[in-house]
């Protein structure tokens, strides 16, 4: 697994993240263009290596301000994510059959 993390607000404490998840390849992507303006604070992409060695993007997610606005409460936090079931199945059976 590989997680590409983009902190939209500040410089993340990289070593703290890596120490907490030693079995996951964690990369920081400060240049990510997609999702800016939609996600707030932080966003991420989840990748897995296919049998042929190629990295497949399985999903992404991040913090959004929907509940903050809906409830008029600045303390509210919501992190959403989505995973492609087709991509996950392709890791198990790359020929799709």
C-alpha cells in the first residue's frame, strides 16, 4: 500500500506519520492539484501495487466542511473517502474473469 498525503494547511510532521504506520509507504504530495478547493486541511490518495508492479489508484478522500456549514459549528470535522471496487477486484484477478 502507498498513501499519498497532501496537507493543505501546513507542513505535516512527516516522521510522526511514518513512525505510526511503518508498513505503509507514505509519501507527501504538496503539489497535488486535484481536490484543492473541495477538500480542506488534508487530502489523500490510496494506491496498491498490482501483480505486474504497477501502482493503481484505489481511492481518495480528505477533510470537507459540509457539516461545519450545515450545523454552523466551526468545531465540526468530517473526513470522507471513496474506494473503487473495480480497481480492488483487479488486484485479485487482473484479467477480470
